[in-house]
C-alpha cells in the first residue's frame, strides 16, 4: 500500500532553493487579485461557468494540462513531474444565495436566479474564493519548483459543494478513470473558529453526515375567520417543528451528536387565507450512521403523526433530496503531514481540533477508496476573536452575511499549508 510507505518516510521534503516564505510572498499578489475578482463575481452552485473559466485559465497559464466541464463546470488540472505518487488538491467553485453585508470595498453586489427562479443575492460567504485563490497560488509555486517534488499533481476545481452534489457528479463523470487516480486527496476550509495564521488538523471523523429534507404538509384551505371549516397546515407545521426538536433532546442518547434544524417554512399568500399546504426545509447532521438512521426515521414518524393529529387530508411528502457522508481523515496522512506543517508554520500554529458539525461532499472522494485529509484554515482576526471569546459571543460564521476572513494572513497561510502538504506527499 502506498500510504504505508509514505507514513514510514521522513516527513519533510528537501528544502527549496528559495525559502517557502519568499515563494509565497512572490505569488501572493496574483492570488490576492484573483481573490478580489472572485469575491466580486460569485456564482451559484451548478452555474459556476465564469468562475471555472478564470480558474482554468490561471492554471493553463502556469503550464498545467487542463480539462474543463467535468461533472458540470468542474476543472481538472494535471502537472506530471516524473515518477512518484499522484496527489489531488481540491477547491470548490460555488457561492451562496446570501446578501453580503461585510462592508468590504470589494463586496459582492451580484444578484441571480436560484433553481426555483427566485431573484437572490449571491456572495462568497463560505470562503470558497479564498480556497480557489490559494490553490492557484499553490499551483504556481509547484510549477516553478519542480526540483522540490516528483510525481503527478492533480488540481480539482469542484462545482456545487454547497448543494453537496458536485463531488459525486465529478466522480460519475470519470474523475478517477479519465484522469490519474490519486493516491491521496487534500483540501482545507476557512472559518472563524480559529485565528488567521493557524491550521486545524485531526485524524478520524472530521465533520458530519448531512441530509437535506423537504417536508410538504397538506391541509384544507379556507377563510381565516372560519378555521373550523379548514385544516390549517401552518399550525400543523408549527407543531411539527417543535416536536422535531425532541429528537436530539429526548430520543438520542446523551453525548451523541444530532442536529435537526428547520431552515425555512413557506406557506400562504395572505393573512386571512388558510392555505392548502405548507413546506419546510430541514438540515440534519450526525456523526454516526446508526444515529443518522434513528433521526431520519424519527422525522418521518413525527411528520406523519402530526399530520394525523391535525386531521390532514393526506400524509405529508418527505423528500430526502441532498445527502453526503461525514469526512473521515486518514490516520497515515495525518501522521505524515502534521509534523511537516508544524516545522513550517510552528507547532503553536497547528492545532489538533475536535470534529466540527458542518458537512462537506469531499467525503465522496474518500468513499471511492481515496485516502483523504481535510484541514481547517483559520480566518478570524485574532484580536476580534479574542474579544468575542472574552464577551462570550461569536464572530460571524460561514454562511452569514457578515462572514469575511482576515485575508492577510489567511491566504498566506493557506498557500503555505498547501505547498507544504504537496511537497511532503510528493517527495
């Protein structure tokens, strides 16, 4: 097995002729320029055509063999440099339907149509613009320093991460058959839980299983002044929402993770009309498969029971329309890469973290028997993070309108981390 040999090898690659810090500084201006461009021009999941073109063009200019339109708008870039392993580094391309309220001079003002035809604001409020810019900066350094590594570098720009569909689409489109099959896959994600300049790393469970559920509750419409002549699906929805919260609090064993969040409820058109139906959207997060099944079964049972209690004319429709497994970080990759990062970034800047409750479709690559390592990139302004912690509050999280990473040094750290990981694995 390749990883057995890798784990036994010395963790640090031979030093580059130019110090890595200088290489990163030399590549930073181009990476930052791309970051600002991507930040100002975000695109929704599955529609990342201009974003993909920009990433592809930047990689072609650095000498990579680039294939576009893999699994939709996906980009695959290959750089071969003699015998050795194939290592994959992945970034996401898509943005979110969130209006940016950061006040940045390059804040997004983009609006677009979502899959339902609604006009929505669009913003990179999850940090994918940071990831893309770091990957392009890393790509340039690796292309200019072939004496420091050997093997095949595979860079992947993945669409539709936010709908947890893009990784599976790329796999179905031959990501691991049309291109060299990687011996390991690497990625990172920026957030405000760690100060900028730090990296979080762990082995084993990194994040959660995710299931998106759409529940349609049916009633009988009528006049708001005569509810006795109708069956009110809004009341049915309200009872269902409250009952769903008893799943993690009363049905799941204490200490096991289960999150059931109702992210939206839509119903009705006017205050004095009882509608015929109501719709709610849920996100469900778990670490373990047995807990996942227990929660999903309980959601179905509660939704059906509340419909029956309401005397609904028909049972609810329950659609599990997006799903991905938890990311499991490979122990051998962790053991190999952590010492390298500590050597380059400093031990104080490499934090062994706990599993997080967000989710990622990076797990689709791991499911294809490709060992993976997914890291957390600190994005918080250290002073603001310390103030928030002292006050018992939180900085704006990913997916919020105010999320804005402290781009310098976060972008420097991301490029440094990626180059270090690649040189370690491609020694």
